[in-house]
C-alpha cells in the first residue's frame, strides 16, 4: 500500500457513460479526500458532460494512452465496456497508477489472469467495484457464516430475476449483449454482483452445470436466462437462477446450514435457527418423521449500505492510508470464472469440473465472436440523461 498522503487523491475516470459519469458526480459531491483530476472518453459528448459534472475540475482526454502518459492523475477508475477493463487496467499499472475496475474485472478468466498478473507493484492499490458487498444484509450473513453460526453448508439457492431489461436497453449501447462487444449477457453484465457474493460467502463450487438461454426473451445473441446447478466440496448444492426477461422479478437468497436457514428477500433477513444440528439429528433421532425444533428470528437490518459511494471512498482511503479494501480486484476472477463456467457448461452440454480451463473458454468465446451473424438494430436515442435508478 502507498504512503499516507495529506493531499487529495487525483482520480481519473476512464469511460464516462452511465456508470463512469455517476462516479464523477458521486466523487465530486461526496468525497472530500479526492478530486476528479481527469476524465477520458472516446465519445466527445460524454467527455464534455463529464467535465461539466466535475464542476470543471477535470482535464479531458479522448484516449487513455494520452491520459496515462500525462501527469494528470495518480489513480484511475475504469468504467468502459468490460473488455477495456483488462487492456486499460494493464496499461494503467504499466504507467504506475492505482486502479479500480468496474465489475466484471474482465470478460473471461484468461483475461482476469492477465490483468491480475500486471499488478506487480503491490504499492499500487487494485480494487473492484463490487458495491453490493457493502449491503448490511450480505455483511451480516458473511459474519454469521464466518462465525460458524450456520454450521456446515447444506444448500444455497439464489433466484435473482429482478434484472429486467427491455429491448430498448439492449439496442442502445452498441457494445451491449454481443459476444464481441460484451462477451456475454446477464452473467457478464448484471450478475457479477451476485456471483461475487456467492464466492465471497460460500467459496467456489467444485462442479457447475448450467442451462443458458441465448436471446430467449430479447433479440440478442447472448444469454438472457440461466438456470445453474452447483456442487461444493462438502456435498452442499447450489442453484442460481437469473433472467433479464422476467417481470415481476425475484431476488431471494436462501442459505441452509446444519444449524438453520437464512432467507434474504425484499429487504428482510430471517434466520430460522435449529435447536440442534440437523445433520446430527437425522443420524441420532429414534423417530422416523421428526425434525429439529426451530426458532424464527427476524434480524432487523436497515438500508442497503453505502454502495458505490462506500467503495469509492474505500479506494481513496486505501490509496491515502492503506485501508484494507472492501473488494480487492484479484478476488474478481472468481465471479468471472463462475459465469464463464455456466456458459461453457451450457454450450458443451456437460458439467464443468472446477477450476475452469481458462484457455478452452477463451477459445470458445473467440469462436462465438468469429461465427456471429448477429446484426444490432440501433435504438431510438432517449432525450436527456439516462435514468440509472432502476439499475444496479
Ligand atoms: N457497479 C455497478 O453497479 C455498475 C452499474 C452499471 C455499469 N457497470 C459497469 O460499468 C461499465 C460501463 O457500463 P455503462 O453502463 O456505464 O456503459 P456505457 O456504454 O454507458 O458507458 C461506457 C463509456 O465508455 C466509453 N468508452 C468505450 N471505450 C472506451 C475507451 N477505450 N476509452 C475511453 N472510453 C471508452 C464509451 O464512449 C461510453 O461513454 C461496464 O463494465 C459495466 O459492467 C457497473
């Protein structure tokens, strides 16, 4: 970690679209220990809007090479389309800058490995925008799991189908939902948050089998619905169901351990506690149809945490004071590997025994890009600023 600095951290945002411009605004308004010293976008209009959002503090750059050659910033935030996270992240490390990349840290596992390998100077901070790690529901669950309150993991089920997106969403933003532009669909764009939480909370599965529907509800070539089955080393199982074509959607995480069950849904955190271990009970009970006595505890939890603002502030604190990161970017490889394994399993019709073969997946992705015949229809451009309130 770098030395504590009394001065404001000079940040540059690379990619000033929906997310990047929101970061410009968030930092300008809320983070006193940093300044938006530079903004970079290949689209002149987005660049100009970002300068305005920084209240004029930012120097504009039309490409990241010029930005990185300059002395305008000491740290970058990469919020370009996903493929750029790897290339721009690597270039930023070569230029000696601290790096925060948006999720997913890269499109596929081999690119994650390349990006992580470029972080050779450990004095440079390398963070990822996994803002949902700040949500107190998941933080509480993590504490319970780490303290062993649920005992051995038995089953995890996450239904995360409230990522509804319209055809208009996919038609706008030329890079979205193509193999060449985005490298995937719901697993690459919306679900990195939940896939990261899955690995953060439960570790990595040993086997992944999945069924991904490509363009089932939308005119796109990538996956817009997924049902996955996971197996963990101790025999625990998991299911992960997602879609961008289902409304009303669901966001329900159900975690069963030997000592009880946690359900997180609609902002409520319910723990149904077993009086004794269910694993022990089933082995030792002298009755055929008995089950452990339970107690239902609603754990009161307020709000959703600091989200992007908290991760941005944490990045700045890590640069200034060496504060531990909420989401070290190297951990971002796991969510990418999970998503890639789901797509690979679906395409090969076979379970993936983890770890995923990164080279095999990259080859498959290149084939998908080479064989793509999909032609994108441009969406009518909506007037004004994109409303992100239904996102994240
Ligand atoms: N953490 C979150 O909650 C969250 C939410 C939305 C998006 N994101 C992530 O942010 C990234 C961007 O998504 P978005 O919705 O803002 O997309 P967007 O299309 O609105 O913005 C991307 C911007 O990057 C610019 N750009 C493209 N290539 C560039 C390059 N080489 N150099 C500089 N600028 C370049 C584009 O001109 C555009 O303005 C994605 O990786 C996405 O997954 C994260």
